[in-house]
C-alpha cells in the first residue's frame, strides 16, 4: 500500500502594514532580504534549513481574501530568534528598543533555563529572543 506524501512546512507568512518598516526590523535581526523588497507587495527571506519567512502587505492579503482584516496587535503569529548567550539577548533587546521598537518584556531569566525577552515588530508581532542560561 502506498503512503500518500506528507506535506512539508515550507514557509511562515506575516501580513504587515508597512513593508519597509517590517523588513528594516527583520534585517536588524540578521535576515537577508533582497534589495528592492521594501517597496514590493510580497517579500521573502530564505532561512537556514530551507524554510522561508514571507511578508505580504495588507493590500496583498485583501487581494487574496477581500474580507481579510488585520488581527489586533500582539495576537498574531510570533517568531523566536536564538541568541548566542544571555548577554547577547540583552544586547539585541537593547539595540532594538534603542532603535524605537517596542519592548514587550524586558530580558529575564526564565524558569525553563533560558534568558528570554520579547520585542514587537512594527505590526505588533511578538518576536522572542532567547538563549540558554550558562
């Protein structure tokens, strides 16, 4: 009996109000996004392991679904970025908040053994920063 193929997770998508602002935030976190993407209705970054992170504007989302409406800030999908160590979590959090991004939770030593922090991207998506505690 043949087993049907299993779908493979290929991409994670975020819908953003301002493509340039969103891409500036994620570039600051080290993602490589093609030049010219800031003015496009759709952008992608290739991630390690072949996964892609994609961004679409509100207009693109409405073109796909005319009834689409944005989720309230903070209720959308969030992403997590691994940092080198606890000091790196603190440094990345400090850099992002100094650049004007909203700090949702300042760095803390979590009960599960990680240094953790949360910053919001320009659309209110929570972006976790973490590293194992030494």
